[in-house]
């Protein structure tokens, strides 16, 4: 097995973050985007909570677009958490 063989499914974190920041309408969400991106790359599910208008859905869509994935949005109240 070759040690230097690149994984075709591997995601370049810095280029994905650059794409998110370039295509995003959110300002100053690099840290949150990076945490979200790392969790998804690691195969984890992510629940984003916060007040209305904070940009949660937009951030999720931007990260999903950078990874060429889809977003599943569940809208509900405290009974769903």
C-alpha cells in the first residue's frame, strides 16, 4: 500500500473554509464554520441552536455547499430537543 496515496474523499479544510467565507453572506463566523465543518468531516451529526436571525440555516447551507452535501432542517420547539 502506498503511503503517499491521497484519499479522493478527503476534504481540504482550508480550501473549504475559504469557499465558505467567500460565498457566505455571514460576517465573522469563521470559528463556528470551522467547528461545523470539522464535525461533519468526522462523520458527526450537528445540532445548531440559537436565536432567530443568527444565521444558523445560512451557515449550515454554506458548509453543506462547500462539501457538496445537503442540509436537513428540522423546525420545532422545545418538545423536539
